[in-house]
C-alpha cells in the first residue's frame, strides 16, 4: 500500500440507477421497526422487504390507502409477530 495516491486525473464513475424503486426517508415508531426487523430475521429477508410486502398486500385490497388503514396493517403485522 502506498503512503500517498494521486487522484488528480480521476473521474467519478457512473452511478447505477435502481429500477422500479425509490429511496425515501420515513419516520417509523421504534416498536414498528423492531417488529419488522424481527419478522425479517425469522423469514431470512430484509426488514425493508417486509415493510414493502405489507404495504403491497394492503394496496391489493379494494380500499384506498389511508393513514389509518396503513396503521392497521402495521398493527396487524405486529400482532402476528407477537403471537407467532
């Protein structure tokens, strides 16, 4: 390993775009996040995948997505984790 490296001629590489997904910032209650992390660990997937799945299941229902309905989905998921 060199003590110094010369990056004066370096260029920034292309940033690969993610297709079909968007990076967002969302605030969730700690207990919600902990529950989804536990569910993800039990299923061998990622917690973001579990949150995405729960929201996708909700959207496949006939009701339009409301804040109260999303809260209900999260509540139901937490209950299932606690019971199972």
